[in-house]
C-alpha cells in the first residue's frame, strides 16, 4: 500500500503572494494620487509710472500759404489747356481756351445791330437838322420838329445800347481765353480738353509765390497737445540734413472722416531753398511730459479685438488675464491708458503658454 507524502506549507510560501499583492495595491494608490500643479517659469515686470514727453512723427508736404483757383468767367467746351501740374506760371500767361464759336457769332450779330443803329442814327440826325432849319422859317410845325428831335434822341440811345451789346459780346469772346493773374506753381488741374466746364469751375490751382506752410495730418493725441505757434521741427525727407523750424498757425477743428487725423498748417518763416513747393517733409512734435505707464509689446495678448496682460498674484503665485486699454504703441513700447496700476506684476515673456490660474515662477533678471 502506497502512502502519499504530506507537504507542510511554511511561512515563506505565504509571504511571496502577499508581497506581490501589496506591490500592486501600492501602484494603484500612486496612480490615483493627483499630480502636483505645473509651475511655468516666466519673466515679469513690476508696473511703475514714468515721466515721458512723447515725440510724434509727422509726414507732410510743403505748400503755399495762398492757393488760387484759376477759372473761366463763362461756361463752355474746353479745347486747350496749356499748363500742367508743376509748371511755373507768371501773370498774363495763357492757361486755357474755350471753344469760342458761339461767342464769335454773338459778337458778329451785335456788331451788325450796332451798324444798323448807327445808320438809323445818321438818318434821324439828318432829319432833325433839317426840321430845325425849317421850323425857324416856319416851314414846318413845332410838333413836326419835336417829333424829329425825339427820333434823333431815340436813335442816339439805340446806338449807345448797341455799343454796350458789342462790348458785352467782345468781353465774352475775351473770356474764352484764361490767363494767369498771379505768379506761382500749378499744383492741381480740374478739367481736361474736350470737357464742358461751368463758369467758376477750377481749371488749374496755383500755389502763389511767397510764404510757405508745412502741412501735416496729425493723430488725435497730437492734436490735443497742439496750440497756435507750437514749434515743429521739419526735415526734408530726401535729405534729413536740410531742416527748418515751423510754427503752427492753423489747426483743423474737424477730423478727416476716413483717417481720423487733423490737418495742421505750420508757417515756415525762412525755409531753405531745397524745401520747394510740393516737397515731402517729416515733422517731429514733442508733447508735454506726463506720467505714463509703459510696458513691452511682448506682454500684450490680443483676443477678440481686445488687449490683455497676464497679472501675477504675489500671494498665490498664479496668473489672471486682465483687459487693458492702449493709448499708443510702437515696436518698442506700449502706453497703457487704463487697466494697470503701479505695483501690478505682469508677465513679459512666456505669455502664450499661460492659462488662468496657472502657477508661475518668476525668473531673475539677467545681469
């Protein structure tokens, strides 16, 4: 008879499975534990107010203080314009000419009527002289003499009227030729040969020789700081070494409906010869110094047509987005009108990777 051997189970045999189970349980517990929040390193700036006198750059042209429109006194079809933009003209120089056929016809008719009136005048005068002699001899009645006298006077009036009509017709013929009445430079033209123009319609615009202006279109923030006689430093665009000083003499009260800018005219007391009419110039206008908040452009996040910055809470070390209003900006600086106050800490680098409530660590400034 065969006996089966009995195997005792010792403590070591039970320990191994228990250790394995504990390891699995510990792993599960570690998987369920939340990860620590991500802390993103950023660079930051503490907001302060700085005293700044902003410099506004302006672009403009040199223009005459007085510009005159040259126009015909009568309407008609333009057959010739002998000057163009940029031409220099002098008084009495022909500028343009209208078709004068109708005016010449009217002049010929007026002259014919005058000739007929003169013939009637001669006949009436002859009759008056004869009646005057006959009435002295009592060969005709006083009534006949007075009738001849009245006819002679009427004939004289008819001749005067006919002469006036000839003068008017001749004036209209003369008015078909437009001549310059001032010296200057043609800056604009309003009609081309073949067009029908009206009386008073601008044919050419002439910048009169003499005093000159520096003309600029200024942004609203510059207009608010301007006053009459405010100095503007002017330089020639093609040669910045050629400079002049201009004094504001006229500020437009209304903004351009398309650009929102304001037209400024500044007198050039003694401009260099190189700053001729039509020259392109630049102007520098220094605004009064005020306390402003300026931040680097890298700190600004734009979304839905709004500008915002990430503000760091010093107590929790987290960030929150805050909307700001920008007064002005350029590639190097952004001037903030509202939304920030001295002491605020904003993120200046790493803004694109942030989210609300995220913890950050502020990097030390590099020496």
